[in-house]
């Protein structure tokens, strides 16, 4: 076997090293671009949903605030109510009434309701998704909100729910003794402070979200191409 000269040997070694180095470089490049792209794609697909959830959350918190406000004037109202019960001043009716007005101003971009498994008003009867979420909140007290993409009345929507918990102030109408009539003539249900009485249930059609997601993805893939094309000829 012919022994390789020193010169040849180093030449061979350095070219093999260069190939290895280039291969490693290309490998690292492809992996890092792949990881980066995956992160961007996931992030950009999630983003419109996150934004929408922030909006829905803000509406739910606003409803909760209206409820608290109307609740805070109950003392004053019940003095006035001795002669007449005013439905519009029921905390939840005020919360839903203002949210309905807001939804109308937003031209049907989202829908809102208050749902309950024991509704006084039949319109508030929880549907199967809402029923399931009430169970989620009841069995996991630390869960503050839930969301999911679901089919609702034949359209795909992003649904959001936040629990409505009973506070001490609610007891005058929803507390004890069970069966006694409240000022509106409804039987008190015997809820306890902390119980889940219902849900703020909101939804937004996903059509606009899907368009935004698509636009985001086109941007990400465009960026990916710009990043990956120039180094390719060197690999
Ligand atoms: C002055 C009496 C009164 C007080 C106080 C009151 N509610 Fe109600 N609540 C009602 C009435 C009446 C309805 C039915 C409203 C309707 O006709 O749509 C109702 C409806 C609701 C609903 C909608 C589901 C359903 O049963 O139709 C929820 C949820 C609710 N109340 C929770 C609360 C919570 C939580 C509080 C305390 C922060 C509270 N309520 C305080 C009288 C009251």
C-alpha cells in the first residue's frame, strides 16, 4: 500500500474538515431556521386568538364591574323598591343590558350572554358547552376562565367563559330561606357565598381571526424564505 505523503495527507485532511465544517454549518443553519420558523408559525397562529381573548376578557370584566356597581346601589334601590320592583336594576340584568348595548355598537362582532344551569330567565339556560364549563369551574376553583373554538348555530366561533360567583350581597335574592320569594317574586335558590351561579359567556366568529392568522403566516413564510434563500447556494 502506498504511503501518503505529508503534503497530500494534510491536503486531504483539510478538505475533509472543510466539508465536515460546511455540513455542520448547514445542519445548524437548517435546524435553527426550522426551530425559529416553528416558533414564529406557532406564535403568529396564536396571536389573533390571544388578542381576541383579551378583548372578550375585557368585556367580561366590564360586565362584572357594572354588576358590582349596580350591586353597590342595592341598599338605596330597595328603599325605592318598596312600592315597585325595577327589573333593570337587577345586577345581572344591568350587566347584560350594558353588554348587549356594547355588542350592538360593535356591530355584531361578538356575542354575549349570561348562562346558568338554574336559570330564572329561560333565555339564560346554559347550552351543553356552557354546562360543561360550569362543571370545570366547580371542580377546579383555581380556573379563572376558559376558551375554545366551537361550532355555534352553524358557525365556527371562539368561545370564552368566566364564572359568576355569589357574593354576600346576592343572598337577599338568591340565598335563604330556600323557596321564599325575593322582591321580584322569584323563589330564593339557597346559593352560598362563593357558589358558581352562572357564566359570563362570550363568543366571536373565527372568520376574521382566520384571515388574520393567514396573513400572519404568509408574513412568516415570506420572512423564512428571505432568510433561507441566500445561504442555500453555499450549502
Ligand atoms: C334584587 C334581587 C337580586 C339581587 C340582589 C341579585 N339578583 Fe341575580 N337575579 C335576580 C333576578 C330577578 C334575576 C332574573 C333576571 C331576568 O329576569 O332576566 C336574576 C338573574 C341572575 C343571573 C342570570 C341567570 C338566571 O337565573 O336567569 C345570575 C347569574 C345572577 N342573577 C347572579 C347574581 C349574583 C352573582 C348576584 C350578586 C352579585 C345577584 N344575582 C344579585 C335577582 C337578583
